[in-house]
C-alpha cells in the first residue's frame, strides 16, 4: 500500500501553530514511508474563505519547507463530483431531501434543550410522505443507520466505538448546493486515495459520521490518527498571547523555520530524550505511536532555546541575509558600516532570535543615546579624565582587539582604578548600552574613526 496523507486547511485565516503541527506530522509520515503528501484547500465556507488566507497558508507551508507532492486542490472546483455522489445516495435511498426551515430547526433545538436533551435533527423528513412545501429549497441529508455502532482503531487514541443512535442524519448538501464538511472531506479523501487521515482531535466526533458515508459508498476506510490539541502554557486553550498566531508571524519575529519545525515536532511527539534534530532525523524516527494522547503545552521559553541552538549552528553568512531586513527596518545602513558577518559572529551566541540579533547589532550602524540613568551613573566628572586619556591613547595605536584591550587596562592602571571603572563608561558612550560583548571586540569592529567620533561627542557633554 502506498501511504498517502493530506493537509486540508480551511482558508478562513492564517496558518497557525496547531495547523502547522498537523501538516508537519502528515508530511513526516508520508516522507517516512516514501509516500505522497497532498495539500487540499477546503474552501466551501464561502462567507469566510478568502484568497488572502489561502495565500497565507501557501506562504506558511513554503517557509516551513513542507513541500507537497500533489495539489493544492480546491473543493469549490469539485462541486460537480459532490452533486454526483449526492444524487447516487438519493437513488439508493441512502439520502433524502429535507425541507425543514431554519425556524423549524431552531424551534426543535430549543424544545430539546428545554427537555434536557442533546440537540439533534429529529428525522422528520426521513420517511415523510408529506408534500414538499412550496418555495422551500431542500437540503440533502444522509440516512444514517439507526442500529449498530461504528468502531475504528485510532492510531493515537486507540479503539473508539460510537453507537449509531447517537448520530443524527447529517446534511450532505446545503440548499445552495454547497457540500458540508463531513460530506466533502469523505469524497476528497476517497478520490485522492488518502490512506492515513492525520488531523486534530477536534474531528474525532466527525469520524464515525464519515465512516458511515464511506460504508454507504462501499469504499475502503483510511486509517485515522487524531492528534491532541495544543494548550497554552497556562493549561488553557491556546490564545494569541500564548502562541496562537500566524506561522509567518514567527518569521517576522526572527525565528528560523527549521527551529520552529523542530519545536513543533516535540509538541506531543518524542524520540527518547532527543531535543534537537534535523528534518532527516525526524523523518527517520517519526511514528504515530510515539504521539502522546495528552494535549501538549506551548512553551515560548523552550521555543526560544531551540531557536538559539539553531542560530549557533547556522553559518553566519546565511544569518546575514536574514538580519539585513531587520536592520534596514530599524534605519540602519548596513553597507555603510562594519562587516555584518563579523558582527553576527560576535553576537549570535548571545541571542535567541534574528530580531534580537538585529537589536543587538544596531549600535554598530548608528549611535544609540544612553538613557538618562546610564548617563548619570557612568558619564560623570569623575570618569571624564580617564576617558580623555584613553581617547588620546586610541589615536596612536594599531586598531586591533589586543591593543585596544591593552590600552584600556593601561589607562585603568595609570589612574589606579579597577577595569570596570573605565570599561563601563566607555561601553555606554560608544554603544548606548550597558550589556554588550567584550568592549575591545566591539570597538575593533566599530572601527577607530567611529569610536573616536562617538567618544568625542559624549565627552563634549560631560559635566565638569
């Protein structure tokens, strides 16, 4: 059997973390078994589906590197197929027209709720001999079995059994001819020969309904695997505050796609104690049986850590291409400043994201004013003579890290002060920051001309 999986998002919003993880698991399973991964866009919700959302999904998939072998397929281009099978089910008495109005269905629902019953369609048109009311466009409902049960072995949750009397006669085609989710997804999976349906466990309740439709069509059943949801760090439903944002927002925030994929893979799946692994290792190790049955918790700190590990391992030349847009957005003219690759080499082990890397590099490309608190604490009349002396020394040395360090130490010794007494004011003057890499390394990259310019600029404003 050829393994064929699919990812089938609705284009009613961006590609979020939960959807991306589902896509990743489906992709990894297909790759593990040398199968095919199909992308399908379920766009039958015409009121909410947009081209912008479709593009956001495609962009997110491309950024994450989740390449698909077939598709994207669009449900709205398959309407004729849904109508064909609906008509077939009508002809075999496995579906029927229902003329119940919205008002009637709402009244039925309210009555059931008032009686403490589970709201469900009561089958009033299932075997009705009534004359169809004039002017009412019917829906087509599936004639769900009244006896027996539906049983399937979920690859994650285990055996699931649902009595047929718990399921009502679901709508297959709405009155406007648009198929419902539970009908279109069945035909799509059937026509696309999907062997394994890997999706979120919010669809578990839909699966028995879909199995009954497949049985009515004498069609083979795929294997089902329902992945537990992702919760926020607080244990509640994932919110924007806790990570439920567009996948592309993570790119905007400076995460690396491989790092995000690594993190998503570890959300509810594991291979021993491995934390950092490549795509190739994920494919080699991935198995549905290793997915936890419990919800996973989104941990931003863990994502930060994983991204940091990837930053450390990524070639600085590659990081340069990623950090340039961030710096340019921050009004930095990279071409006019020091070699960015050398700066990346200096900074990349100190940051968690590309955005943080950019923020840490800004002072190399434009002066940053220290806060009033830093100025009051470090740029004082007491430190001014030390810095004037150091400035004079800087005018006459070869501009290397070793000699810069030597002159800073020599100035501290000449004035009988500890090294931080001069290094900290120097750092604040030149970078506007309190915490940077070693100041001699910073000054070497910044260059003599820019260093002296910034020192002179601040010294002219020192208190006497």
